[in-house]
């Protein structure tokens, strides 16, 4: 099964000049979704994970599944002012603008082993912001885990001192 066959290209979304990789066909197909989860879990073979961090919003889909499969806690990392408790924040650049992410101050305890998950590694801004948040809270990053990597955008360069895995690479 080729997971790439379940990712649809949308030209000009969210703005002109961007080729958006739509994962909804992958989410909609139980066999493809299961295969993708198996590939992501296999990349962590033998690793103990305490917390899985999922980035809003598409990182929540497989982030929760990974947390369940790994018997780990799930931590949502969200856009500003979306979390109800005390937070810390990290800003970042996107390929089409700027944004910020927040995490609850009690989401990760010092020394916890953390898997950072998101749907796509593009320019690396979101990943770098999550790295900043995890380190500020004292977590140990075990792996950055992505459904897909857009390698031509060189996102790995921003998080190069970490283990990085992507189920699909473009």
C-alpha cells in the first residue's frame, strides 16, 4: 500500500502559490489509516514514551492514536488563547506567515520522554516551536514524528539535533 495515494494535492490553498497536502482521504480510509499508524509506531520500536505532543490541528488525529498505542499521555499544543489553563508560548514562521503555539505549564514534567507529532514537516517552524516548549518544561525529546515531510523546504535544518521520522517524504 502506497500511503502517497491517500494524500491529495490542493493547489492554491490556503493561499496562491501553496500546494497543500490534504490528508483527509488517508483519514477516511480505515486500511490506509491503520497502515500509517503502524509505520509511525514502528519507528519508535523499543522506545519508552511518556507523552505524545500533537500540534493543532492535524497533529491531533494521529497524535491521539499514537498516545493510545504507546500507552502515553496526550498533550495538545494549540494556537494562542485556546487552552483554558496557564500556558507558555513559542512563536514561529510559516511558509505563508507567522503564528504561535501554546502548551499548558503542567503538561510535561521534568525528565519525561516526549514524542512530538505533527502531520507535516515543511519549513520546520512549528516543529522548532514545539521543541522550544518541550525543552522549557524540561522534557526529553525522543523523536519528531510526521505523517509527511516536504524535504524541498528544508525543515530538518531547524530541528537537526533531533531524531526525525516521516512516513512519507516528498
